[in-house]
C-alpha cells in the first residue's frame, strides 16, 4: 500500500488563493486587454482593491456551471485606488514598474497581486541580495548536460526573467537596490532591448531570445536601503516609480491586521481570539510610534525601526497563538508590552528607552483619562524596565 502524497503549502500564491475571483473577472469584463493579459486592466484594479462589498453580476453569455452568477470581490491591498490604477497603466504600456517605500508597506504583496492578475503567475521572481548574480537575471547551464553534449537549448537553464520574456509574462525582482551595480546594469539592456543574447548558442535559432508581447518587470525597493546599491540614472529612467506609503486610516489598518492575523492563525489550525479593543490598542501603538505623533496630537519619539503594518500582523498573530496554546495563563493584553519591546529593539537595543518614553507619555495620559485598556497597559510598565 502506498500513500498518496499531498502537497500542502503554508502560503498559496495569489493566483491559486484567488483563482475563483480571477476566473470570474475574466468572464465579467470583456473589455479590451493588452497583449498577453488574462483579464482587462479595469478588472485587475477591481481584483486588487475589491468591489466595495458589491456583488458583481456575470453577463448572461459568460455564465456556466463553473462560475457563480454573482460575486463580491475581496479587497486585498489597502491603499489608494489611484496608485493601483497607475501601476496597471504602467504595466499595460510594457514599462518597468518600481514600487518603493518603507519596509512592511505591502510592496511585495502588491507586486504579487499585479503579476497574478495580469499573466496568471506571480512566481517568476528573483530575490535581490548582495549575492545575486547576473546569471540569475539571464540564464545558467545544466553543467552535467553541458559537459556531456556541449551548449544546447536543452542544457540552458532559464532565469525567471528569461521565462517571462519567452511567455510574455510579468517578472518580479525583490529588493533591487540590494543587488550589486553590475547586476543592476544587466537590467538596463533587458528593459531597453527586450532581448537576451545567448552567444553559446550562436548559429542556432536560439541564439537570441526576444521578449514576447506582454513582458514587463516589477521591482521593489525599500527606502531604508537607499545607498546600499544606488540605482544608476540609466536604470531609473527605465522604470516608472510609485511610492507605497503606510495605511492612513486607523480602522482600515486595524481591519487589515485582523484579516492577515486571522489567515496566519488559520494556517496554524488556530482560531482567531483577539478582542477587537486589544487589536485597536496594538495598531494604535504602532501608528503612534511610526508617525511620531499620537492620535490626540501629542509628540511621540520615534524608534529607529519602522513600525510597519507587517510587524503589527506578526505581533497580533503571536498574541493569538499565545491565547490558543496557553489559555487562561494570562490575559492577552499583558503580553503586548513584551512584544512591542522586541519590535522596537530590532534595529537598536537602545530604543527600549524610546518605548519606555512612550509609556510615560501617551500611555500614561490615556490611562489618566480613564481608558480601561490603556490603564492596564500603564500598570504593565515594569515589563519594559530592565
């Protein structure tokens, strides 16, 4: 007896996680599509920002057993619709798109969603690091086949970028400013000439790979990495820059943290059990420290690290796991100061004093105003004292 293997994944790529919505939108909007696109630009925007709770109705001609007649599209990215529209227009023009912003502002998520909606795959990715080589942008070789038979199309190992060029898809490069300058320079010719030469295959029909219609590239870069490997002026000119900023609205950010933490806990087969008021306190503290000003207008010293939404999701998930695995040991709120301390010390251990200053300022003043949860947090001040 043999067991049938199951392929379980912690995180589904966007094209698989939202396959039903993408299939629905392909039938819902029959407007013009750029070459190689799975759905229309308008449908791509709807896929990312959602239908605002409204159920979209499938045209009668597109209805079938495989699709629902009506479907509300979930919002997956919290941000300005105009930003998403500009990104989509950039890709429709087959121009490179560079998403910049502070760490944790969902640049990679937006990049993934765009690629999944446009070409059906978000997995043609190169992770930029100081060790990324030019071969990872172009091609390499299967050395066993190369030694046995010499250079051949079969021995060539295509990079994610080369595969995207062949199929007219969207390639993604994460943290492009972490790549060395000579690696970045390879992108200049890729985005200009739209072809890759393979001199080892000279004399064959495979010596040059030309980009198929629809090919383009999305890169991301953290503002905190400025100066690590500064992009050349030539490379900058080949991208449209879009800045992805922090979420401006407390309620929207709180809902996003709740949704992301709920999904993370579901992957751990753990129910979400964080009180809404506790979650709002968590997100409020992150926003105060991130912006250097409380919601009431009090000045707050900012820590060195970026108090990102992604970090808030991680803390909320940890609180949920603690509530599930250690029920009754302590209230979830009592764990918050320790988690916040871990976050603010990430870049500079001395920032523990910054968090203590926040406690002696904004937390104390809210406690004095009678807010129950903030009063409890004030009582937990000793957790922050070494």
